C-alpha cells in the first residue's frame, strides 16, 4: 500500500514533458530516509515539477517513483505518505491555530487530538498560540503552523516548496535554522525546493543543483562549493573567478596550465576538464591581494597573477575588491578586515595569489558566465 510506504525516496529515470519541452529529463537519484535534501536551481530548471511529481500533483511522462519498496508513481496524492508545505502556507483563515493543526487528524476521524496538537505546537515553539487566527501571526509563525499541520499526519516525507520565499531576509535566516532543528528532532525526510543558495547550503545534508531538467552535480554543501564540477555549479553556488587556460604540463599530483603567459597549478583531484582547454577557477575568499612592490612576501608555490585594483567596497567585516587582469578579465577578492593595507586602493598595482589546493579546473565547453545569477535576482545568494 502506498500509504504504508517508508524508506529511501528513489526517482528512476523520471521525465516530464510539456509538449516538446522536457521540464524534467531522465532524472535518477536516491534520497536517504531521514535526510534533509535540497533541490537547488534557477527558475525553470525543473525542481518544482520534480516535487509535484513526488507529491502526486503531476504525473510523470516516463520513469518511476519509489518510497522504500513501494512504487508510488501512479498513487493518488492522498494515498501517499507525503505532505507538502507551500510558500503561501495555505492556512484556513477562519480556523484558529489549534484547529488548523488538527485539521488532518479530524478529517481522518481521529478522536482525542489534543495531546498530538499540543506536541506539535511545542515542536514548532508555538505553545500558547492555540486560539489565535492565522492573520494574528507573523509570516514566520504562520510558516511554523503550516509545518506543524503537515507533520501531525506523520508523513514519511515532507516536501517544502520555496517555503521561505515570502519572508524578509532576517526572518528567512532565522527560519532556516528552525526548519533544520525541526527536521533533526522529528527525523523524517525533508525535500526542500529552492532557488536560494544560502537556504540550500544552510539546511541541507545533500544538495542537488539542477539545470534544464537535469542534475548538474550532487553532494554535500561543502563538496559542491569547494570543488564544483561544472561552470554552471561554480557560478550558481556562490561566486567564482574563472580564467581561460591551456594545459602545458601534467604531473603526478598537479596539472600546470597557461593563462595568458602565467602558469597556474591545479590538483589532479580538482580537474574536471576533458581536454587541454579549461576554465581555471578559485573562490574570491581564497585569494589574497598583495601590493605589487611586496612581491617577495607571496608564499612560494602560490598561483599568482598581476592585476590593477578597479574598485574597493568596505563592508565592515570584509572588503570586496575588483581587480583587472592584464588581458582585461575581471577578478574578485574578498578580504577580511584584519590588517588593512592603506595602499590597496583603486589604480594600485597588485598581485592576486592563492594556494594551488584551492584551484579547480572546469571544461571549457561551457561559457564562462554559465550559471551566473543577475544582480537583480541575487536575494540571499552567497556573496
């Protein structure tokens, strides 16, 4: 029976077409039971369509969905041990908080719901709010009511469809921690769909970055951020400095590439380019900026490039520099304000340098700006 299913969620070659367009394209993945999993990607990448197929709100064109050993591909939504929390929360405005949470139990004819409702309200830290109406609560509190109403049915799987999108930045960050706490306490599988990189990185055990209906890369937040395997992932998950380069030497531990006459070392385990042409990358916070006259202070073995400072933005805890490389490419550096060098100002000649172990190389078949999020859409994206 689908409503008795539990275990890992498995999507097997899942495809959803709308006319000639494949919103989800031959997607296969396994989400371990009890994990917090995030589907991350830009609008139109297929993440919400995937969620809706798991919920039973869309039928796959091809493929299968398993929860444990149960095939739930064609099961009706109400026959699946799956509940969904939407961005709109969909609370009943005429019912108080107690009755909103109790709704699912009452619909199933369960008697004596007081203890279960009280336990859920305690879990989401809303004890004492039982008699209030939804419009008397803040957005974050309403979101917690929606989570409590979903969890009281004891689903095997909770789906979260952009649940924090309507909240302001401060509350959104608070609720990220709250949702992770709740998931840890109840121990059921959470699948969270979001376009917000910070949300995915903060809450999820595993993140799958989606692009055009397929998974570009999947792994822990640390793995994806520190060692992206495609240009899209490198740019979408945070910010990256990428320069075109060509392999000139292959060693037992490193590959050496030439970037406009400058040699850059890349560890073999961070090489993700098929041929000799590649994008060599490094995250801005891994880079150090040194005044050009102090070249002798750059550690031996560091990758280094000469540059000129174009802009410096003081942000309190850090300063963000934009520098221009000799061939015109732009490069970003995020420097903590520990010991600020007063010489590091616009028009100053500098060296940007970093340890080779922070370098990664990506296939040159993708454009350098693949996955770049426009400034107007950054929101709480990792900066």
